[in-house]
C-alpha cells in the first residue's frame, strides 16, 4: 500500500497565536515535502482552494518547487478543482510538472469541497455536475491524444489542435476525487480511473456500498479488478504516544472544524465527538504508530482493499516541528508495519 501526506497549506481557524507569515508557511511546507521524500513516503498531495487561510490556489507551482528538492516521492494534487478550470491548462501544468519531476506527477481531479472557485472564474454553480463531467472527458482526451478535436458547452471548440508539452509518463495518472456522491463512484468505474475517497469523519465502512458501485461499474465497462484502484484521504496525525497525539491534534482540530461548521450548519466540535471517531471504525487516523497501522489495515478491509492512503494533517494547525516528527513516524514505522502484513 502507498502511504502519503496531503496538505492544503492552510490555517483553517485563523488563530492569530499559531499564525506565521505566508512566505514562512510555504517554506516550511516545502521542507515537509522534502522530509517526506527522505522518510520513504510514497506520495505528497497539495490541495486547491481560493479562500483566505489557504495558500494552495496554485498547487502545481508548489509541487514544481518540491520536485526540485525531492527524488522519489510522487507529487499530486489533492484535489484539482477541474470544474472551474480549463482542462487544456490543467494538462499543460501537470505535464510540465511531470517533466520537472522526471515522471513523478499525478493529479486527483474533483470538484472541491468549497465553492469559491465557481464565481471567481465565471462559472455557474447550477452547472456543478455538468461542468465536471464535460471537463473530465476533455482532460482524458488530451491525455490520450497529442492532437485534439473536441466541442462542448463550456469551452470554445478544438479543431485538430495540439496540446504541449507532453509528459514523461505515457499516460499521466489521473484519479477521480470524491467526497461521497454515488455518481462520482460510478463515473470513475465506467472510465476505469483510480478513485480517491475523502473520508474526513464518521465510520469508514459506511462508504463500502459506494466503493462497491465503483467496482461494479468498472466491471460493467470491461475493466479487470487489478486495473481499478481505491485510495483513501483521511484526517490524521501520529505521535509516539496516543495521549500526545490527541493533545497535539484536538485543540486546533476542534477550533477549525467549529469554524467551518458555522458555514455549513454543523454543531460545534466537542471532545466526545472527536473521540468517537478515534475508535476502530472511526475515520480519524490520530494516535500512536502501532494503532494507526492497525487502523489503516482495518480501513482497507472495510473498503474491500485500498492501494493508497493519505494523511491530511493541516486541519489541526499542529506546529511545523511536530508535523515533521509525525511524518518521520509515518514513513519509518507505520509504512513498514502496514506493508509487512
């Protein structure tokens, strides 16, 4: 199983006591990506947001900077907000990243969990699904063909026009990112694309029926099981002891989730609700290395087998030095524990 980190380069809560200037925050993020590479992790993902408190509005620039400082780790988006982007430019950006990294670029194409990108780039939120469907089809056509002929509703047509540069990898890996809509699982299966499922709360096994839709759609479309992959993105943080992990993670997590909850109509985060997600079936990956390794394996079993899992640690606004220690534990202890079983 591949194990990695995702970052939104974020200060979710806006807590002034923990905030550092943006230049230092990005410098620290690049240090973490470089350290994840040295620690043996497989993948590092950068999200895409267009709101205050997030520094990831241009993820390929961050990933390109990281490519120059790393050797092995794969570099991906988490996710690219494809609905509000031009697939031609998206492909060009990631193909360039692939050249810079010598074949280590990937992307997770999704619609994002916030909606600021739609008005910012002149799109109507009512076209939410139609935008994504059309643009994903165009992106896949560009990936497959150097010269593209295409027409659609949301972009001027292409008449046998070339798209450059071409990546190192023959087929640049494109995952479908989803937060839980059945249509997204089915779409990924029908297209034979790997699936990245964001499970940021609740119980992991509840997503199994949706993952089964993915397997079934892929089989119906003629893809073999080994051609289809499922990944899981989850909030997580690891320390030497469980108590240390909980004490480091909970305060910032509660503050950030309560702030986001005010926008979305969620109740304030409480310690009891937090701890309810730490049990064997809960989605959160917060604890010591041994228990988190066991929990990853349980998550894999619950979903019918996963090939990648990524920790999203930004949520709790844990200080950089502690994030570095957590990355080390994930790479040197959790990854071997997971892959020896």
